């Protein structure tokens, strides 16, 4: 092994070590070998937690929110990237507005979402002042609602900025010259979009879409502000158990933590698998 | 008489704030190859993009096969533009890249298959149909891009420096493919390059793009022997430029009188000739001393001091002289062009 | 794009509204006094919450200070740790390279809640649970991951021949680092710092678990205000979270411009 690869692998170990320690501990705790409420080895705790319906409804709810908000954000990013790709002033302004929310923390976005979409939020006030709403109760529930619409809209707004940034760069770096090639080969604008722009865009955007999905599925801040208590989203359920006074229930949190990690890793692995099948882009 | 495959008339193209290209005009017959030579920045790419419909014209008219295409978008001009580096679609296989022009024209799958197979075979890529572009070598990418261009059956093929970025072996490979495809599908070609060698090998005719206009448009033989202006002669790198002046009907210089055509304007002028026009000749009227001998890939040239002027000469059929040798030289007068002006020669 | 260019002005207006309206709403909510439903506009304004944010000894001011100290140290430490790791990873070839990239990706991809619960015992054992130092270390884990990934990209594109040239001109390794590489990477170091700053600035789960509620950062106070129904204070805290982020907007904009200028 050369010096460079030894150094590199040591660096890899250094950056991943805290996570590996955390995972290792969570595995041991999930198997009841250590940690709060440890009751000797075995898969009993694992089986018990995974047998609870509330775990699976929480996971399903988190996946629904992640899928819906990611899909909304990605669709918006594709449309905006395709519409505002040139060098004109309006294009540059549109790109600036699109990426503006990028550095805003999720919690701040969630507070704005609550003040806008809540039962007595700005939207309800505006509807009321237009005479469309009698009382706050008349406002369709967008916050703490079972469908998670307020959370989905907030997360989609926040993640749209990131996906738009990636989409702009995909279109700018790869798109234009290949589109020219397609045109001189005889493709009309619709065919150029369908056969060149769109395939390039979605392939270029996919890694970012997967990253957003993984992030959103496990995000805590916005979920804690906007999500309902039933079903309780997986990240909220995990922390609820972890802060439980009952030590046995506290230990259950490690199973949920591993479940959250498994979702992230599965999504990343699925993406890697798909990418290796479709073939990679030229670097 | 049939219409030319491509006719460019009075075309002006702005680039940026610069005056750009002005009043470009030429016409190509089917299967004809025109090479446009110009220094980098002369606007060669701009010209091709304008013909392809990718850059707007300020003035002028373009016809393809007799149809005015000036106002048509790029996709309906019947002219395919090939970038210098082959730009294959990265998300499509080699097969689907070549099939692209056929798919968008709505050909049936069986027709696409047959046609693509034939094209891939003609560029010797039949075994690589399923590969992705990034797995191809440089030469294979070029061949695939050429096959894809031909799949559109264009009347006009526009090639931007097709050989410039290639190493010598690859150059021959791509040039051979280019010529064999053209022999088979007969598109007219406009090829832009800064390389004199490429121009000489590829062009049926060569246009010199200088200062935004076509300074000369001629067959290679005539172009290299009879440059139209001193600027063209300098651009072509004609080795011998001898200053003098025209009076009565002859050109006077240190090399002695040379008869000129009657319409040559009087005054300062320059005699222009290649090294082949000057060679050892026992009956020659000039005396020269060899300064140095250069052995190059295409033979030997001599640097000779003649009457205080250093000239390039060919060694002729005899033995190659050594530096310091003195001998008589003959100048083939009919291979000498006398051009008005002296510039800084 | 085939979807008509006629809709461009409308979409542009929607983008502007979507970018600016939430911030405007936070601003109004942060100063609105007695803003009860269904008033569309607060009847009167007060700067009380803003005063509290900048007055010494105020709860919000203390949280703001804690957050700033944590974020600045995390940003600095993340850049310092991420640089050599990213560079070493960029030197890998073949399968170890994929392994290295995956390793740097782990702390970024792992759910923060899972990371927090997984590391809590280590923090307790090390005696840093419930302290700002422990919270700093827990923020550093994802921040170092981001910085390592960032520098991995930077050094993959970096032309080492510049360093080689400096070496042949007589500079030792440290001189090269100090006088050649670091000055060339000034912008990248700044961006890595900002990355780490933002990661720490927005952390909630790790702060909650590792800090055990005793390390009060700005996001934690925002949560507390929300739970207490103090919307004005929550909005003020949210805006305080946004402001440093918006100061970065110039940087983000540069990134956009650069992405567009990247040659094929």
C-alpha cells in the first residue's frame, strides 16, 4: 500500500469514525446489550419495537412527506431551470430569487410556514378579510394535519432552492451545446427538450434529488414545528422515546435511530445501484 | 442548370461589438469541399454557426439546394454543424446517438436499425453500438459524431476544425473517415481551419478569411502560387517576399528585372514566390551563398544569401550543397507573383 | 423550453413573492403587537423582542451569543479538519477512492437524530455531555463531513504542478503550503468555513441531545418561544437565524455565477 492510499484511508476513517461509533453503539443498544434499559442480549427489543404499528405509521408518514416535498421541489426546479436559463436580466433575477432561500435554516422556514399557513396564520387572515372565512376553524388544516400539507409545502419551498441551483448548473454546463447539436441534426424545440434537455436534466439532478429525499425524511426542525402528533413522524418518535423517563422505552430509541439510518442508506444505495446500471455521465 | 447546394451571398455577421464578418459570398456544388482558412479569432466558427442557423445574420442570404433558408431555424436548414470536439449525447448509446436524426424524423424502428447499422459499419464502429460515449476513444468519438451527422443526410456539412486537436495518427483516421463518408453520401462541406496542411489536403477550394472578409477564394494550386494580396501571401507563409518597384512593364529589385502584366500598378511592389521557384541552375543569372540547410519531413530547403537578401530555395535534382557553397541560381519567373505594396518586408 | 415564454413574467413574479414574502412575514410578526386573528395587519408595533435580542443579559441575546460562538468555532474547526482529510481523500485512486468518498458522506447523510442518540453515551463517558464543548464536538461531526467532501472536490480539480514548481524553486513542504497553496485557496477556505458555520447554526437535534437542554442555542429558544405561543419572539429568533444566512447570499450568488461559467 502506498503512502497516499494509507493516508487517504486513515482520513476516511477519521471522518467516519464518530458515525461508526454511534452506529456500533446503537446496534449494541438495539440488541439490548448495553445502554438504558439493557436486558441482556437477544433480538427481543428489536422485535418488540419493530412490532409496534406506531413505528411503521411514523416511518410511512415521514416517507410520504419526503417523497411529496421532494417531488414538488424537483418539478419546480426543472420548470424554472428550463424557463430561465439564458443570460437576460429577467433570467438572472429569476435565478437569484429561486436560490435565495438556500441558506435559510429549516427552523426559520418552519416558523414562517407556521405564521403563514397555520389556523390563524396570514393566509387565514387574508381569506377572512376577503370574507371567505368565518372563523379560524373554517381554515382547512394545513398545519399539524394528518396529510402534512403545511410541512410538505414548507420543505418543498426550502429544498426547491437547492434543487434549482443544481438544475441551473446542469443546464448551463451541459445543455446548451448539446441542444445546438440536436437542432442542427434536425430536432425541433419540442424534440430537443424531450430527447436532450430533459434526459440530461433529470440525470444530472437525480443525485441532488436523492440527497434531498434522505435529508427531508430525517429532518427534525421543521417536522417538530409543523407535523401532527398522530401519526408521529419517525424523527420525532425517536427523540420522544429517547427522552422518556422509562429506561426501557428510552432504549427503544436506538432501534428507531437505526431504522432512520437504514432509510438513508437504502436510498443512497438504491441511487448508486441505479446509477451504475444507467451508466454514469462523463466526468 | 441546377441550383448550388449551398449559396452564401453578401453575408455579414456581427460578433460582439467588433465589425465581425462582412460581405461573405460563395457557392458550393454537391460534394464540393470548401476550406475556409483563418487565424484564430478571425470569425471562422462564427461563419459556420451563422450558416447553421445558430448565430444571427446582420445581412445577406443563404440558400440550400436553391431554397432560401435565411429565416429558417437551425433544425430546418438541412445543414449539420459539427463541433471541433465531438459532442455526443452522453445519455444515449453509440447506436442511439447515430439513430437520433432518424428517430426525430419518425422513421420506423426497422428502418432505423438498418440505416444505423450501415452508418456504423461505414465508420467501423459496428462492434461498439451498445457502448456509452464516455467509453469511446477520441478517434471513435469523432467517427461516431460523423456517422450521426450523416444519418441526417444533410445537404451541407459544416465542420469546425475537424482535425486540429488530433495527434497525427488520429488525424489520418478521421480524415480518411471524413473523405470516405463524403464519397458515399455526397454532402457539400464547409470546413474551417487554421491549418494550411489540412486546407491543402481537404479543400477543393480554399477561402482565406482576413479582416472579416474573404480575401481570396481559389483552388489550392492557384492560391499558393498566386496569392491575391501581400496579406494573403503573408498569411499563407510564402517564404520569399522581395521588395522592389514596378516601372514600365517590369518589376525591379535586387533580383533583377521581372516582367509583369500590363495592368500591374506602378510604384512600390513585392515579388512573392515559393522555395520551388528558386533552385540551383548553372545557367542561372543569380549568384547565391548557402547559409544553412534544413531537412524537414517534406524534403530539403536551403537558406541562400542572394545579393544580400536571404531567400528560401529548393536544392533541385543535384547533390545537396553544404553551408558556405556558392553557386548559380535560376528563378522561374512565371512562378513569381508581383503584388502592389511593400509593407515591412 | 416549450412551455410558453408568455408565462415568464408571471413565474418571475411568483419566484420573487415566494422568496421575499416569508421574510417579510417574519419581519412583520417580529414587531407586531396584539396582532390577533383576523387582523391582516398588526394594529401597533413594538421593538421589544429585538431589544431583548441585543440587550446584555437578555435570554435571546445569550442564545444568540452561544450560537455565534458555536457556529464560528465549528466553521473554523470544520475547515481545518476538512482540508487535510479532503486532500488525502483526493489522492486516493480506484476502489479506495469510492470508499473514501462514502466515508466522508456518512456524517452528512446520517440522520441528525440518529447521530445524536448514537453519540450521547460517548459524550457522557467523555464528560462533555451537557457542555458547550460537547455540543461543539457534535456539530463538528457533520461539519467536518461537509468540509471534507467540499475539499475532496476542490483538490480533485487542483493542479498540483503549481506546488511541484514551487518545490523545484526551493520551497519546502510547509513553505509551499503557507505561501502557495493556502493563498491560492483563500476563497475555498472561506466557503468551507461558511459551510461549517451554517451546519452548526441550524443544528437542533444534536444540540438538544448532547447539550441535554443546558446549552441554549438560538434554535432551541425559538422552539421554546413557539411552544409558549410567543410568536413575536419566535419570529424575531427566526429572523436572527436568517440574517447571517442572508449575509452569505453574496457567496451563494457567486457560486451560481461560477456554476454557470464552468466550461464543459
